[in-house]
C-alpha cells in the first residue's frame, strides 16, 4: 500500500513538473513572440522612415502647411511624456525615500530610457534635417524657443536616467539617488516646458493658455503610473517569477497614486473645457469638434472613457490587489492616453489661423488623417521602446536587484 | 512671450508732444495730423475723439481685420512712438500697405513671386484670399492679398530652436538662414498668418522676405509683387521715411488702416486699407 501511494505521489509530482515545464515553455515562447513582434514593428518603422526621407515628407506625410504637426509629433509627445511620468512616479520611492515604491526603481528607470529612445526615434524621422539639428541646436541655440528647451531637457532626462540606471546596476545607491534627483528636476522642467511649446503659441487659441504646464504634469504622471503597472505586470507574466510581496505592495501604492492622478487629470480636462467654451469663436469651434464633431469619438470614447473612466473604476475595484484588473486598467490607459496626445496636437491645428478673417478659403475646419508612413514610423517608435524593454528583462534578469 | 499678448492701450502721450528728437521714422506726425470730418470705416469722428480723450485705441471688426483707426495704428503696431524709435530702429523699415479694394484677383503678383523667388508649385509665399459679401448690393466679393507680415514681435523667430529664422537688424525683414533650418516646422505652427511652408528643394522652410535676396539687395526698389500689380493694391516702401507713400497712407488720419489679427501681438508691418 505504502509503496503504491508513494509511487502515485511521485507520478503526480512528475506530472506537475511536466505542467510547470509546459507553462515555462509557453511563457518563454510568449516572450520571444512579443520580442519578435516589437522587432518587426521597429524594423518596419525604420524602413518606412528611410523611405519617407527618400521620397520627401511632402509625399510621405499627411502633415501640411496648415497642419504642420501630425501624428509623429503626438506620438513623440506620448512617448517622452510616458517616460517623464515613469521617472516622476518611480522617483517617489528611490529619490524621495518612500520605501513602498523602491522595488519599482530599476525597471522603471530602464523603462523610462526605453520610451525616451522610442520618442527620439519618431522625432528623428519627423524632423526634416536631423543632422543639422545635432549641429545647430548646439552652436546656434535660441533660448527663447520652447522647442529648443524641449530637445535639451529631454536629452538631459535621458542622460540622468541612463546614469541612474548604471549606478543602480552597480549597487551605488547614493549616486543613483543623486542622478534620479537631477532626473526629476529635468523631468518636471521638461513637462512645464512642453506645456509652453503648445501653450505659448498665441496664434493657436486651442492651445494658448496657462493650463498647459499643469495639465501636462498631471497627465504625464498618470501615464507614468499606467506604464509602470503595465510593464511590471507584463514582465512578471513573461518570466516565471512569483511576485514578491514587496513588489505587490509597490504596485498597490502605484495603483492608488494612479487613481489620484486620473481624478486630477479628469478635473483639469473638464476645467479646460469649461474655460475654453467661454473663449473666442475659434477656440470654441475647435472644442466643439472635440466634443461633438469629428473628434468626438476620440475624445469621449478613447480619451475619456477608455483612457480614464473605465481604468478609474477598475483600479478602485482592484483595491490595488487584483493584478488582473490592474493589468486591464493599465492597458486601457496606455491605449487611451495615446489618443489624448493625438487629439491635443491635431485639434489644436484644425482651426485655420486665418479663420477670423471670414474668407472662403479658411471658412471651415482643416482635416488631417495620418498617412501610412506616419503610422508605421509611430508604431516603429513604440516597437523600439517595447523591444528595448523586453530585451532589458532578459539582459538584466528581470531587474532582480530591485527587490533587495 | 512676455508682452506678446498685450495690445498696448496705454494713453497716447500728449498729441502735441512731437518736437522731441525721436529718432528714425519719427516725423512730427502728431502735429501734422488733422482731424478729418465724417465717418471712417464705421467709426465716427465723434467716437474717435471720445476714445482718444480717454486714451483708448479704437478697435472694431472691419472687413476681415480688426479696425485700428489711423490715430491708433502706430500704437498698436509699436508700443508707443518712443518704443518705436528704440525697438524698431530699422532703416529702411520695409513695409507694405495693401489697398484691399483695389485687388482684382488677377494673380500677377503670385506669378511674379513664384518666378522671382523660385517658389515650387506646391508652395506659395503670398496668396489672394476671397471674402464674400452675399448681402452686399455692390461688389459681392473682396480680395485680400496676404503675405508674411515681417512682424515686429515675430512668434516664428521666438519659436525657432536654431535661429534659422531671424529679424534682419537693418531693415526689419524676417529672413531665413536655410543651412540652419532643421525642419521642425515649429515656426509654421507658431506663425499666426500661415505665411510659411516647407520647401523640399532647399530643405528649409520658405517664406516671403520682401524679395530681399532676389531684388532689394540688388538695388531694386520694389518687391516683385508690388511691381507686377496693375491695380496698385500693394504699396511697398519705407515706413521710416515720411516722404514715402506707405508712410503717408499709414499715418493719414482720414484713412482706416488696420492689421490682421492684432490680438496675437505679433505687430505686423503689412497694413491694410480700403482703396
Ligand atoms: S507673418 Fe508669420 S512668418 Fe511672417 S514674421 Fe510674422 S510670424 Fe513670422
Ligand atoms: S522649421 Fe526651420 S526655421 Fe522653422 S522653426 Fe524649425 S528650424 Fe527654425
């Protein structure tokens, strides 16, 4: 009898091991499939970018004289703002010493670097003469130009995040904290400045105004919280690691911060609308295309509902503990916020600058829809960010140092 | 960024105060001003006086632009007469007056511009806009030539990261240094007048520069468009020269003169008037 039982147990154990083996194999395959998918997006993006350069933006892009900034700019903004938000949210732990957040540090810093590089990839193909940029941004800077500061501050953020990551790897925590602190300064400055990039264009009523910087900071941190939850859960899903309690706790507080940030961003979105609707004709026209016109689906369904309201409900329901609900919430946010940036950039240009002249050429709204090249390059940037992130999980062994 | 939203409405300094040396472009203009009788562009002389008394610029909506009465036009373009001398000491101070109702949309100016400045077919430096007045009993359509306003407070220059676009310190023209242009298109977003486009031939943003390189610097007195116009719709000249046609018309109190979109604070050097 005893013999039989033990052999049964052994059988079950073998069976269990087999199952675990299969599970492991599936995870491994999923990882490589994900990596391959990202690599393909990236390579296609590179090809589209090079092709666009060779035939000229006039043919390759749908951005025009009237709408000079298309989806490439909005994707760039999306990616660098996610990076910035990741930097700020994760710094609550490793820079400002809130212990709960500390397990997120290494992966988050790496994630910030990855998304920044994705953003730089997109802007590289958007700028007509990127090589001139490398030279003249340095030798002929214009300090009154918010765009100049944007490049410089995001360059600085990239630098500090890179340095911080290296220090974290080497276990030099004091130095990492110092670099992280500088990163936070660069990150906050970059966001307020990004507000100025749009908010200081007095010829564009939709953007003009003092709300932009604060709106950017709130919504950036919101997207940062979403990205941290999304990518951390993804990393654990793809590796065969059990989540450590410290990490669970870290995600729980991130989810709580996320809730707060969604509410703040919703509040500023509404406030901007209310103030905007009391503005001039050109501005209300743009707002109406967002609220009830061409961009209403983007706005109400994608930006508001998918990007903020449903995730808010899910995060509240999850209590920061149901990883499954949090994963869905973070995925929806990453998706919806993309359209938040798109709408902001595009709708800001739909009202022609000469609208008030009342001439027939500029009587209506200008439309823009991204071209194939523009879409592929945008996806290429997202692919590059994903590729770097996933590769990092392998190379740095799941950023294990973080749980020390 | 700081003063760009201000449309200066400070009280005009005493109208009589004109003898002081005010530098280039300052003639004893206030003193030579006569008040005209009757109505100008919908603002009665009475209204004008009253506004002046309380020190406000007269503005109103008028044919596609905001009306600045002749008395206030300089104030709206330059902060004040003294500021003008100090901040915009251009000599010559190139400027253009569009006599809107003279334009017959023959588009000879557009052709001349394209030819002179090698403007590709997908781009333009100047344009003729059409405005319908369906209710009007007379002429039901009006043509409004537009071009770069060579702004005194240019949003494009402020926004350009590499100083590829800049204001010429001698003559006030907004020019391009093509080799520095990175093609970020920020200036195109920043310009409140849609005056810029990306030129794939030069791989830089292109815009009207009053034909500086192609004509003015070669000794020509007029821009290609002004020369080509058969109807006298584009008066080009030196705003710092009291003897010039632009100067006289812009300072003529009997004329309603305005600029486009003054609320952006860009302070254009292209003025508009009827006939
Ligand atoms: S009209 Fe536009 S391009 Fe010309 S100076 Fe003004 S802002 Fe610059
Ligand atoms: S497109 Fe060229 S001129 Fe315009 S802002 Fe960029 S660098 Fe300056």
